[in-house]
C-alpha cells in the first residue's frame, strides 16, 4: 500500500502545472501611483492565482488605449467610459467597459497660481495641452458652457501625456488636464520651480459621472468569458488589497516603476481609492454601474460632442462577468 501511495504521489508531482493564460493590460497613462493597485496585484500574484500571467504597459490617453484594445494589441485596458461610449456610438468600435473603476469623475484642469486663473470663466484665448482622445477634451465644452466660457475660443495644444506637466510649469501652456488625484506629485515638481499648481475640478460645475473603467473587446467577452471573469477577479482583489495596504502597495509599485517616488505614490493612491471605494460603490457593488449615473454620463458625453442623446449607453457596457 505504501509503495502504491508513493507511486500515485510521484505521478501527481510529475504532472506539470497548468499553463497560465498570458494577457496584457494597457493602462490609460504613465504608471503613476494611480495605478499602484495593478502593479501591486501583479506582484502579489493575484492574477497568477487566477491562471493569468499578466503584463502591464503604459498608456497614452484613453483614446489610444481604446484603439489598441480594439486592434488586439492588448486583451484588457484602463480607459474612461466616456471615451468608450463615444467610440462605440460614433464608429461602433467593438470595445466595452467591463467594470467601473472610478464611480465619480476626478477630471480637472491644473493651472498655476501665478497665472491668475481661479475658475473656468474667462479662459478664452488660453492654451490648454491635450493628448489625442483624452476624455477631458470630451467633457470640457460642456464644462466651459456651464461656466460661461466660449469653448471655441480656446486653443488646444496636442502633446504627449508625459510632457503636459512640464509644459504647464514652464508656462508654455496656461492649463493642463489631469485627474485631481495627480495633484500631490505634480505640485511638488511645480514648487521646485518656484510655482504652485491649483486644481479646478470639473465636478464644481455639477459633474457626477463615471470615469475610469476596465475594458475588453466584444470578441474577448464572447469567445473567452472565463478569461474575462478571472481577469476581473484578480483586478478586484488587487483593488481591495491595495486599499487596505496602501504603503506596501506603493512599495511594490515603486519597485516596478523606479521613476515614481514613494510619497508621490502614496499621495496619488490615497486620493485614487476615494474614487473606487465610497458610498456609491457600497450601494451598487464594486465595478457595477448604476443606471441613472450611467445615463447622466452619456448625456454629458452626448452634449459635449453633439451626439444623439437617445443612444443607449448600455451598448458600451458589459458587467455580467464581474465577481
């Protein structure tokens, strides 16, 4: 009997471990502390436990991420749901948001205190940097109109995402679009140059809309739902762990992204988690979209882009595979 059990155990040990599915997650921007949950989750093995060997790569704005996921360059992405809706409604781009990340919008403009700009009024003639497909550009016309500013009299300066802050600090542009969660480390850089960054949140004009989301193609959702389900399980565990272990999450993030400083990461991650875990998330469930806020999000996008407000935004969402 002992020889039999030994043979069985030996045979089991000889069986190779199940192969891991390989997947790439395309971020929406450079890997700041905002993205610490993803890098920490990967380092902790939360996707590997789901049978996924996950790689991560930087992004160049939501529009670029949506296009790359649609083209199959990455299986999953992080992108603003407004960009997903617009791409779907305009060109039927086969990409959907499979999980909410930010339950309300951190969109804002960063300006220098020395510029004298204190709100969204009187921005006519100013130069604002932007990246292609940036969701701030989608929303800004409506923000400007609400503030009494003519959006057609603003000059948009196309640039790379990594150059926006330096252009602002060097006063080569008057404002730059950022999520408010990036203020801590961007302002630290501004102070070194003798400047101070002031945040103008879009929400001050009445925005209560969804923002960052996880995305995948229709084909991936339909043909490989198990992969999507396991990816989302790993993502949600990463969010939860990073929220409870922010200092350690940032240590793991900085280990992978040496250009990010620990305190910068902690400042960004602390702000980020307030957009992920909050009363709205508790009411709807992590990753799920509430119908009224989803409809409001589309209405704002449609108004900003002069699109059909009657289009159904649920066409851009697929949450059936959430944990």
